[in-house]
């Protein structure tokens, strides 16, 4: 097993699934790059190089560059999925959902139900999310709560390279439309990643550590901050369970409820804006289903109800930090 | 293009079935037996029939909110459709879709669509599948004049061109988008737009089945030959309101009677084949009768058929969750 | 004071604000109707006649029909709002947000923040939502949780004709972008509505009744079902407080927390799909801020995690009912 | 159109300011002093200058992710811009927007935009305001060749036409959208598209300030006269990568040096005005020097300026909440 970056893990998952199944194709803006230009082919491989190297292996027939026309090509991916292919489309930044959401939430997501169970739509949409890149308000959003809200979609949020590879392979093999969220600030982060292909099932949370005092439920990149906070807290003999639900839809409510019951104190960490987000989703689950197990208020650590600012000085204050998670845990422990 | 006797019969049957179906749905809606938003295709039959007569199951179409005609022409089961419109369990979509979401993927009917401009991107995908899987299939997006202004439609023109897809865009211009005239809402012209995106464009009288069928044959052959997308601007009219319940105060009061009298696609078809002695009047009348009674029968069945039940409410959301 | 329908109340609010301020204009598909056609003018007044009669008064300069081109005209409304007008744009069904969301959530909503406080965008988007019309999956959604998630937007959900008039007037006078949700199944419902113009402030909940046993917090049309349930429960001496928050953003957390504390038992009713919705939002608020006041689990009554079905038989089962609200209340009362 | 001496100086100053600004931003980015996504306009100055020289504060423009040039040409404060790009409190947007969101509504600059195709709908709105309020103003959307395929852009063409708005769409075709050549991504042609939506279309060499200025004058006059929208296809090139950090492997290796040598808009401008004896070389050199030192000064100031603080994080979300 070798150490690989989040970027490499995703690239490898795509390559292995494309090798395995010729119906898997990629499409997106500059996923290869250089169309019609005089210089090198495979010039980009996506803006951050995640799909680089795939076009030379699989050809332009399977790695399709597109014009800037998200409705048309995300819709084309949905249409292709409903007619025999297994497309992986790249919505470069999830912030661009606003120009193509219809094809995702009214078309792909609803085919099966509207058509009385007769459609199968094995579509994957890979997309970048999250703050920390100094990319400002229109390139830093999370927005997975919006997709989680929509029945018919599945939503994956890999928290490290190992998770990214396994969840992406599952996404590609999955017969339902999956929105696969890649945190742009994590592409260079490394983890041990097996060379062979493996799928991580959806709806099964990963408990990254077990503790007795507080359960931290965190999403995507926040899992790492939660673990960091837990490390620091451990030094003060506060022991935490950290849960990475891996997918927000389906959500592993069982593990959440179990681990919450074990400690009776829960912090939910969600990088997204605070209203109608995953933190509220989990907190609400707990107060409805695990009320008797709770010894203390559920604490939500989230981004604020404000767009993401550009200035590094502000953005650093904006993003939930390990320190804020730590503080929330301490508060809970102190309060009881 | 000379059609065989069989093809002529098929064409007429298709158009008559659509007409009979729509007239009956209109009646049932007026009587309060059908709920929801229902958009009828009566008057426009020659377009669906003219295109779909060229198609096989491997070919895909995407329809609009006004989808009954395309569905019938593409081979959807009429009984299943009527059940669907009545929300019955045995409907083509189990009663979950209704008029606006009739689909049958096995027949290459990718769905009516409640979203104006929803279909063209999907059709780029179906065309991509056909191209990639080398099925020889083509894919057709029917869009209204109103939908021809929607960004999703316009983007799809470009994508189909740039990817050189076996896709065809049929702009069914019935003169109105709801109450808004296409003469006002469409800046420029459909033909110039086709050119603007580098596609061949054709305009055709949509009351004339033979004219539509001819142009359809050309653009479909072109697509099958790998020569890329085309746009066809079909001009005609609808007989009923935008949706059932629309009083149509925006139309001149003599517009529809005039059209029905002079430009009805079924009448024009009959006239033509009778004059050319290609089919017999009695044969056509026989078809009419047979179809009318079939539609009456499936309607009666649908009205008596069971509704879906609570057990159906939460199925079919996912393949697996 | 006369009884007026929800439709009339909205129409009256538009008329009075247009009379008051010439910068208020309307735009949308067939908001007047008949453009370019030979028949009558003002042929439609919107698909359900809500804007009927305004064009003859204010002319086509102020009541603008549009092509079917939501991105362009909703964006135009945003651009006009940022340059001196006060447009009220109609997004016919909120289900169509997928073809124009960018102009709402990345443009209008973020101008002020991204531009460092220098933009003012007095935009109103009126839109129809909700099930019950046999309009199937793409014309029956709620989706207000998605808008509530977005910082920079305000979201109003009038629960009857009186509320509709007052909240719409506030929306038009408000200097921030407001998404105004009209429940399509309520247009014919009547209430006492004053003839004169009045504004209902945003972020101030309406407590429609006060009780001792359970607090029901309900949104939009659900307020009426909640009151119905409360009526029935009253017969069994179960007394309920019913709260209509009126706006989901801003949300009157104070009233919610207060009324929850008074009874200690809360049911939240939200017609939207259950994930990341307003029910979770309120339940999460309670378990974070009012944990000590809660005597029982918070019960959420919502639509299911499935698209809205067409068949009347299914749709009736789909929508939260007074009976389900009643059952949730009884369960809470019985459990304690 | 004969420009006055003052206008010539203004044009040159504008273009030189943009160039100096972009070159300096490039340097600072390369040195690691500027974070985020930064897209430079160097090489394209004649377009922003050619159009904006005709405009006043009552006229609005919407820009793109590549917005520095338009901002400067429309009169945004260069010091405020540089502060903004460095994320400083005194930036034009208080540091909250950064390079991709520079705006100054009082100057009629409605914002750079992180969304490709985000601007054209907004410009329809600004044009509507101008028309409704009878300000005599016009509104211009600058879009890239890539953005010219986006549905939001295409829809806006139609809306502007149908509403007969004083709007202008400037397709700045620098040959690429990221690494994708416009020769590939644009089906049809920009001029045919203009026709497709019923607008006059013009094509112009974007390296030639005078050519741009001339066409701009025409379409702006047309819009001011109430005669509706136009499209202008400006062809030229960008000198730097798509964004800072782009290695530009998709471009032929001699492409940029060749362009800089033969088709540089500033060089061409100098040559023309010197040959025609309209301005003196020393004057131009003086302008260069002055501007370079101004840009250097504001950069130094920006780098030393204070950042916004926690107190700024949650302000400006609403007018009132
Ligand atoms: C995105 C979107 N916008 C608006 C509507 C509402 N709507 C339904 S049909 C229709 C008119 C469509 O006109 P056209 O495309 O000409 O088709 P026709 O009804 O004439 O067949 C409108 C505006 C919709 N369903 N989807
Ligand atoms: C809706 C949307 N899609 C994709 C992007 C990512 N993106 C940013 S700039 C760009 C290329 C734009 O090309 P063009 O319009 O030609 O402008 P240029 O960069 O050449 O000035 C892309 C794809 C985006 N910002 N917004
Ligand atoms: Mg029409
Ligand atoms: Mg470009």
C-alpha cells in the first residue's frame, strides 16, 4: 500500500473503473483540455489536474471535453446514463450548480420515480466544494445540503484519499445518480491507498476513533479537523468518538444514533452555511430519535450565515476550525 | 419520398390515435374526471407522426409537457397512457408521473417533461450513447416555440454541433407559448438560429404530414450517416388551450375553426391519399372507428381501474438506498 | 374589512405598491399575457390569474411579459434591482429554479457581500410551491429550504390571505432580495384582509393560538393544518400553541424558543422533503438552544424522501395532514 | 470617428494602466503574494478601452472573471482595486470580493463575475432600468468566447432583442476558454448567432483600439437611440495563462511572443498616433512612467495595508436582517 494524494486516489479510481467497464466515460470542461488548440493534448486534466493522464489512455471518445455549457453536458450525462452509458461528469465547482441544477434535480434524480421505476440512471457528478482556497464567494461554497435535500440523489463526501478512491468506485458502480463532492483544499493531502480497486458502500459511516465523553459527527474535510481536535482533547483526558458518515444521502443514522447514545453528548461539524444544513439534519435526527440518550445540548459547529469572503484574513475566520470544535466539546463536557 | 401502403396506414393510424386520444382526454378533463395540468397535442399530429415513422426502438426522443402525441407516435401503449393520465396503478408510470411525465425507455421515449427546455440536453446524451455504442440510432428533441428561447435548448444546439451528435431538434411552433405569440417571443428566426450554431435548418408546414415526413427523413438520414445535428422548424397550431382549462382569450375568435376547416392534418392526409387513390375511404373510416372504440375502451378501463396504494408511495425513488 | 382570497390579497398588494412607487415593476411569463397575439390583451395574468388586471392599470411598461427564459429575466430583475428599480419577478413554479438559480443565489444574494456592502438589491421573486394540485414531481415541490440555506436571501411563506398581503408589501419595500412563496393550493382560500396597505415585518412569528401542552411550529400552508389539528385536539383537552414563523429567513428564533420552553414539547411541520429542511432547522435550534426546556423528543412531520407523485391517491398520502400532526401531538403527550 | 487629443490620451492611459496593473499583479502572484484565482487581461486592453471610452457613469457594464481591464476602463479606482486583490480592508469591496468580484456600482461597473455567463442577464436588467427610467444609458455585457456558449448568454440575446433593450453584447474571443480553443467550442459563428437572434453583429480586430472604438461607437449610438441590442465579436488574444499558474501547454510555443511583437494593442496604438503625429513619443513615455510608478505605489501601499478583521466578517450580508 502506497501513500497517495486525494487527487491521485480519484484519478486512480477513474482509471480503474474505466479499464473495468467500457461504458464508463468522462466529460467536462477541460477534463482533458487542448481541444482545437495547437499545443499539447491533455493540456489540463481539469483545472487542478485531477483527470490528467486519462485521455492519453482512453482517448477523446471516452474523455470528452465540453464547451462551457453545464446544462447541456450535465443533462447529456443524465441522458447518456439513462440510455446505456455510465458517465462521470465534472461540474468543475459545485458553485456552478445554478446554471444546471434542473438537469440534476428535476431530470436525473426523478426519472426513476416519475417513470414508475422504469429508468436506471447510473450518473456520477464529480464536483469541487469548500473554502480555504481564497476563491471567494462564488467558488468556495459547500452546497451539499441542497443536494441532500433532493430525493433520488445520493451524496458522497470523502474525507481523505482512501475514502475518495473507495467512494468514487462505489459511485461509479452505483445505479443511482451520485453527486461526489471533492474538497478543493484536500487534493494534496495523502493517505495510504491500496493499489487495487475497492468500493466503500454508501450509507455506512466510518468511526475514526471511539471515545467516552463526546461524539463528534463531521462531514468531508471537517472529519480531519474533528480528529485534530480529538487529538488535542485527548491530552486533557477528554475522549471523543469521531464519526465520518461518508455519505449524507443515504445517511447512516444507525451509527449516528448508536455513537450518540454511547456518549450522550454530540457535536456536529459542517462546513456549510448554518441554515437547513447537515448539522441541523443530524441534530434534528438526534432530538427526534435519541432524545432520551442525550445528556446535553447538541452543539453545531458550522460556517456562518454569510457568503465566503475572499480576504485570507476573513476566510480563515470563516471556516470552522479544530479550535472551534475543541471549544464546543469542552463546553459540553464542562456543562455536564 | 414515396411511402408504402403499410406506412401510409401506420401514419394515419398514428395521427388518428393521437387525435382520438386527445379529444377524449379533453372530454374527460372537462367533465372533471382528470386532475392536474394536461396539455393536448390535437392539431399537431403530423409532426410526431412524420418524425417517428422513421424511428425504431433504438432511436430516442425527448418530449415536452405536451407529450401525448410523441408518446403515441413513438409506440407507447395507449392503454398504459390513459391509465397513467387517470393516475392508475397500471399506468405506464404506475400513476406516479401523470400526463406530464409519460415515458417508456424501452420504446425510446425518454419522457414528457414538465420543464420547458428539459429535453434537449437529455437528447444530446441519448445521441452520445448511440454514437459511442455504435447503435446507429438517432435522438430527437421536440421543443416548443417557447422552449426554443430557453438556454438549455440553445446550449444543446451547440453541444450537439461541437460533438457532432446524431441529434435532431424539432421546434414545434404552434404559434404560442401559453398566451404569448411566437411571433413576439422569438428574436430572429429558427432557421437563422440553426445557422448560428452551424447546423442545417429546415422549415416545414406542420399541417402537412408528407412535408414533415420528407424533411424528417432527410435530417434523420443525415444524423444516422454521422453528419451531425439538424434543426427543423415545424409551423402549425394547437386546437385546444395551452392546458386544459385555458379560455384562449388571446386568440382571434375565428382562428381555430378556420384551422380545423382548412389546415387539419388528418383531413389533408385523407384528401391527399384519396385523391391519389392510395387508400380507400372505407379503409380510413374503418381505422377511425376501430381507433375511436379502442380509445373509448381504454378510457373506460382506466376509469374503473384501481389506484396505486400506500405501498407504492415510497418505491422507485432509488434502485437501492 | 372584507374577505379576500389569497389570490386577491396578492394582487392587491402588487397594485397598491405599484401605485405607491413607480419603481416597482412586474415581469414574468404571461404575467399579463397575449403579447403579439391577436386576441385579448391581459389574456392570462399568470397561469392562475394572480396578476390579472394589473397590466390594464399600469401598462406593458410596468407589467412585462417575458420569453421562457428564466435565467435571463430573473437575472434582469436582479440587474434592474441593482440599478434603481424594484422589480417583482415571477418564477412561475419554484420547481423551475434549476434553470435560473445562479442568478438568484450567486448574483442577487451575494452582490452586497461580494461588493463590500455597496450594492442594494430590492428584488422580489414571487413563486408557487407545494403539493396538492395533482401537478406531479416537477410542479409540486417546496424547495424553500434550499433558499433558506443561502445567506443574502430572505424567504417568506405566507400562510393565508392576510399574511400574503402584508408579507408581500414588506417584501417589496424590503431592500434585500426576497423569495416570496405562494402555495398554489391556497389561492382560493379567503381571510379578512384590510383594504389599505400594511406591511408585516420579517422575522416576527405569528402565534396563532396559545396552549399549554404542545407547541406546533408550522410553515406556509401547514399552519392551517396545524390549527385544524389543534382544534381537534382541543376537544380532548390537549391545548396547543401554534407558531407561524412567517419567514424562514430571517427566522424568529426568539418566539420559537419561548413558545417551546412554555410547553416543553414541540412538533415541527414542514411540507418539504425531510432532509436538511425547515423541520430539521427548527429541531436543531431547539436541541442546541433549548435543550433544558424540552420534556420530550421533537417530532417532525414532513413530506417523505420521495418526489411528489401524480396520482391523487398517492399525493393525498404524500402531503402531511392534520391527522398526522394530531397523531404526533398525541404521541408526545402520551409519552410524557 | 476622429478622436480628440484628450480622448487619445485617455484611451492610451486606460490601456497602459491596465497593462501595468496586470503585469504587476502577474509579478506579485508569481512571487506568492496574491492568493486565489486571478485572471489577467493583458493583451486585451483595446476592447475594454475602446468600449468604455464611449461610456459615462450612467452606463453600466458587467464583466467576467477576467475583470481588471473592464474595471479600470470603467473608472474604478486603481488603488482600491489593488487593495482588493490583496484582500485588504480598504479594497474596493472591503477585501470581501477579491479579483473575481471587483465592482463599483456608482461607476456603473456591476462586477467582475465568477460565473461564466453570469453577466448578460444582469445587463438586460441594467438596460431595462435605463430604458424605464429614461436615463439615456446603455448597458454592456462583456463575455468570453467560452461564455458565448452558455445558455444564460444566449437567452439574454433573445430577451434584449424582444424587449428592445439598450444592451450590447461584446464577445471577447481571445481564442481560448481555459485550454479549449474557441475554434472548436463555438458551433457556427458569432455573427451568424447575432443574426439568429435578430441583432446586428459586428466583428472587429481587438488588437486595434481604433477599430474597436469605431464599432463600439456605432452600436452604443444605436442603443442610445432606442434601436435595440447589438453583438460585437472582438478577436484577439491573452498574454498570460487562463489564470495565474496556468502553464499554457495548449498553446503553440511561439504564439505569444509573435503576438506581443506584431499585434500588441499598445504598440499598435503608439505607432498609429506617432505616425499620424497626433501625440508625441515623449508624452506617451511620460504617461507610461507616471502610470508605472502609480501602479508601483498602490501595490506597495496595498501590501502594507491592514487586512479586514473579525468585525467585518458578518457585515454586508443584508441591508437589514
Ligand atoms: C422552465 C419552465 N418555465 C416555464 C414553464 C411553464 N410553462 C409550461 S408550458 C409553457 C409554454 C411552453 O410553450 P412552447 O414551448 O411553445 O410549447 P407549447 O405549450 O406551445 O407546446 C410554459 C411557460 C415550465 N414548465 N418550465
Ligand atoms: C458557469 C461556469 N462554468 C465554468 C467556470 C470555470 N471557468 C472559469 S473561466 C472559464 C473559461 C472562460 O472562457 P472565456 O469565456 O473564453 O473567457 P476567458 O477566460 O478566455 O477570458 C471557465 C470554464 C465558471 N467560472 N463558471
Ligand atoms: Mg408553442
Ligand atoms: Mg476566451
